[in-house]
C-alpha cells in the first residue's frame, strides 16, 4: 500500500476523532452554561479581550475564548472552530458567578457558575467579587 495514502488516512482519522472528543466535551461542559445564560448584546462601554484562557471542570480552553465584560454580564464567545463544534456564545450575569477566589495558577481566579468550577483571567472574574460585596453589604433600614 502507498505510504502517503496510509499517512493521509491516519491524519484524517485523527482529525475526526479529535473533533468528536472536543464536540462531546463542549456538549457536556459548555452547553449547560450556554443554555442557562443565553448570549446578550454587550453594552457600548464594554471591555473586550480576545483569545483568553478558561478551564471549565476538566475542559481546558486555552486561548479559545473571546471575553467581553460590562456592568451586567461576563460575555464569553468561543473561537470560530469551537462554535462549529457546538459551543455557543454565552452571557453570564455577575450574580450567578460565585465563590470567586484567587487561583494558584498565575493571574487567574477560580469561581463557580452553577455547579461548574471555572478558572479564568483575574481581570474579568474579579468584577464578580464587586457584585458579591454589593450583595453582602447590609442594606439601609428604610424605617431609619
């Protein structure tokens, strides 16, 4: 058999297997978040940084997520090839991001979105801390 044909078959087979594994992981770990938090339009003054790294449970999405933050949401948009494998953009309201704390890995923070543990860039996840502080601050007594 021709060596070039064998190598081509192996490369195509590996690509199919790799794509299938990624698609299954995205369906199990990303899709529940995206279903619960549909994508919203970012505010005009939102800040965006492309190709950010996140980890959701065991799924490592290094340099695969475009991140936009505004006062209401953390907007996450997977890169195009992940969108082709079923990962939809999502907008997570700050009050749904809980248990935010510094991570042991560089300039990252860990948090929870529902029952999913995520690790992501500190520059955006620390904004959820501000939301937690507002929620935990004692409210003024309206009766005075």
